[in-house]
C-alpha cells in the first residue's frame, strides 16, 4: 500500500525514525488489531494506535460509560455517560484519524466467541478487567498463533508482557496457571487506581504494539515489565514457557 500526501504529513515523525520509516508505517496501515476493553487501558492504547495509523482497530467491550470511569478513561467524556463504550470509542477515534477503520462488538469476550474475534488479527491487546476474559483471549490467541499483548494494573502498579507461544514465548497461562483466590486480586473498583496509571500502561501497550507491527526494537516476548508509579520504579523480569502448559504445549515455534 502507498501513503497519500496527507498521510505522509500526518505520520512524518514516524517516517523519519530509522526503525519505522515508510516501510514500518505501511505495515501499521495494513495491520488489523483487536483491542479487548475500551476502559482505562484501552482508552490510551486505542488513542495512540489510531494516531499511529493502524489500519483496522476492532474493539470489544460490553460496558457503558459511567461517571466513575471518567477519572481515568480519557477516551470518553461527560456527554458519553450512559452510552456503550464501543460507540463512544469509535466516535472519538474517527474524529482523531479518519484513515483508521474502527469495528465494534458490544459484547463480553468469552471462550465461545473469542476464536472468531481473534481470527485474522495480526495482534491482540488485552486491557480487560477480569480473569475469565484474560484466560479466554489467551486460549484463542494461542490456538490461532496470534501474539497477545496484555497489561493489568491496580492501585499504583501495572504490568505488561507479550505472550507469544507460537514464536517461543510463554502464553498467559504459562505465567498465571490459575486465577488468584477471591480477594487476593481486588478490582480497581475495590482497591482503587490512580487515574494516570491506565494512561501510562495503555501507552506502553500502544508503544509495544507499534514496535511489534513495525518490527522495531526489542519487545516483551519472554519478559514482563512492571511499573511502580508510587515509587517511580520499573523492573523487567524474564518469563519462560511451561512444557506442561495445557493451553500452549502444542504451539512449538
């Protein structure tokens, strides 16, 4: 695909980067990404992915915009309260970049619908807020050989990794074989979350997604980046596949 004069101007700061260039920008324009969740993480990730010129963004979310969301979910505004998040997100992204195709599914991703949603995607971003959805999207991505970029957060801390067993990395279930017992991983509604943290982690998701699609730099396959916003610290830990993982053991690179 070629870039129009308007696109050359819009993405000029990408194109002058040696690691992206025109080739990387064209890869972004041809890419199809699935984003699970249009809340805190999804807000920042979607905004930067649309701004970056990702060709097709598919958004899955079954929730509506609430007043309590607006402290951190910057994709939505006060006038959107009560609207489906996928509709509010679609309208905001179209205003930001008319070159990006936005597809929406107002539903909760589960084991039944995940395979069809993942099929044909170049990358999936998981910004959901519950373990059932995380395991469902991981299983679908592992089965389809689609890389999964997932982040999670609570209070002041966030984590992000690229789960990609088809290319030698672990899947989400390798690292987290079972959901934590009730009460050990409270939701943001229960434990709270500082408003800017989803922006930090969602922006990291967008950055890693752009790198993955444009084939730039070193990503987070086989590693997890942990960000502590309260103490301004980051750390990176190595992750490995589990040979006995029931989800991805058949996915050999």
